[in-house]
C-alpha cells in the first residue's frame, strides 16, 4: 500500500504543493509516489522523508498564490453602524493590482477557515496595532 498521500496530508501538505525545508534552498514536493526536490529545474527523488517525519527537519510552507481565475479568500474590515469587524470574503484571482496588494500583505488564503483563523493576526501585520487597540 502507498502511504505517501496520507503522509503528505499528515504533514499539512497537498500532493504537488511546493515547500521548503529548513536550512535548504531547494523546493520540495510530494508526488503520489515519493518526496522530491528540485535542483537546476529538475525534480528528483529526495531521501529526507524520515527527517521530516521525526521532526529533525522542519517544513516551511510557501504563501498560497492562486492562478488566474482561481477563487481565494481574503479579510476585509467592515463597519456597520457603530460596530466593526474583520470578515473573510471570497475573491477571484485576476492578477490585478488588488490581488498583488493582498498577496504582498499576506492576505490571500486557500479557505475561509484559514482567513477566519488569521484575521486578527493579519490586521496586526497590516496596521501594526492589535484589534483591541483599534
């Protein structure tokens, strides 16, 4: 039985999702069959799986960057009468200036849950103030 897809999921990754490994400059990814790394533009078998599983090496996830036409989530500030809140909304990636601003600010998320979980941290990153201070 092939456990690679389940291992990738256990490590918080999807098949084909590129990531870095701490103290290494090469991109890595899981395929359906193996762990690979990219050297000089070529994907090759990588023997670091045990080190990732036992925690000797750490996965560094790359920021999500949608492709043209993909849906993504972001966080917006909404003020309704006297109350204000941060709200996740769905967007379509059009590769325009708004998408690039949101990407540069770290405000592009794969899922609503990711946006919801990060909304107050995102507010602090952008404004340099906590939500409570605002």
